[in-house]
C-alpha cells in the first residue's frame, strides 16, 4: 500500500443505507468536513473528520461491483436514490426559519450506476475535468503551507439521474468550518420532504493515480501513486490532496485516470486522453516545512 493510500485511509462503503466515503482522520474535499450543529442551530466549531459525507450527486461507479455498492443500478442505469432520513434541523444563518438535513448528521444518497473497468471489457467514460478554484483563481499558493489539490470528473447530465442540491448553511463562516445541507420542505402535516433533481453526474475511477513534479529540481515531490477519492461537503466525489512543497517554484500536478477519457478541462489544454495535468506557481513565505510524505 502506498503512502498516499495509507495517509488517506479513504474507502467506498455503504453506511446506514447511504453510499458514503468514510475517512479515518483524513481531510475531506473542498470546503472540508461539515460542522456538527450539535442537535440544531448554526453549530460551533469544526465537525469531526470521521463524519462521512453523503454522495449527493449522481455517480458513475466504475468497477464498484466488487466493492458491494448495493442499491446502484448497472451498466449505465441509474438507481439507488435515498431520501434524507431523520429529523431536519433549523436555526442556520442562511435562513433561520428553514429546516435542513445536514451533512455528517443525516443520511441520503444520490442515484448511481456501476459500470465495468476498461480492463474488464467496459467502455471508457467521457468526462470533463474541473480543477479546484484555489488552483486556477487568484489565490496565492505558498511553499510550506497546505495547498488544496482537487479534481472533479464530471460525466454530464443524464436523464433520470437525480441527486440533492447541497448548500452552505453558514455563509459568513469559513468553508471548512461551515455546516452544509439540503433543504427540508414541510408537507403541512408535520413531516418534511427533500426535492430530488437531475444534477450533472460525477465519475469515480478506482484506478486513479496522482503525482507532483518539481520543474525547478526536476524531481518528484509526490511520486506517482494510487489516490483514493473523497466526498466534499457538497456531496461530490472528488480526487484531492493537501499538498505541501518545500520551496517556491513551478510544480506540475498530474492525475492519470485509466478508465476515463477527458473531453476537456475548465482550464484549457490541461487535459487529454486519460491524463489531467496542471502547472502551478508556488511562491515563498509559507514556512519551511518539508513536503507531505
């Protein structure tokens, strides 16, 4: 098992009837783990990282049959939608009078389908790559400080593939500390319902690999190794890492996905065939801690 796999300790499982990615003390995706509101209200400090986030976006689960992804359809047929369970909570700053089912507190699941790996006779899944905003925006990436690396594989809108829209419940709170959830609508009789809707699908490739190359030193900061997916606070399956590099310079982040074919990426010319590769500029000033190993 590689160091990345050991550090992440992330695996696919079914928990309480919902498809989740459980994390043993690992960092979640963009936005971090949701706050535990503590039985109602806006909550206090950050939630436990062991809280599993629910898959809220319809997902292609490549080669997941052996992992027992019960409830998913097969061969491109989506199934497995589970409505949120439990008593929704209220008092959140987004709308103090509204009720929400909350990530890390309640359970739900988007539709999913199991498809074969290419090596097992399956077809390569066409995807569009979406890099994390911090890598492509105006954020200053500093050596010695954590750099959030994230890539989402979008599979496009599929008729009948439904999930739940997840929103940030504490707009003024840092993303990584805020609670996230989906709206609970009163039925007028003391009960609540959630609205499922067709949402752009995401793709899970179990054979994904990841590396980071230093252009300046012509060495790997992260040698190519297997990388497990995560579920971020909005319920998307993503591939990510909290990267640290030792010095300023240019670094090439690369993901290899053998079961998908990139039709493009949100950053032009960073994706082709089965690879997504992005060059980032890291400045000094973040400290002198060694790279993540």
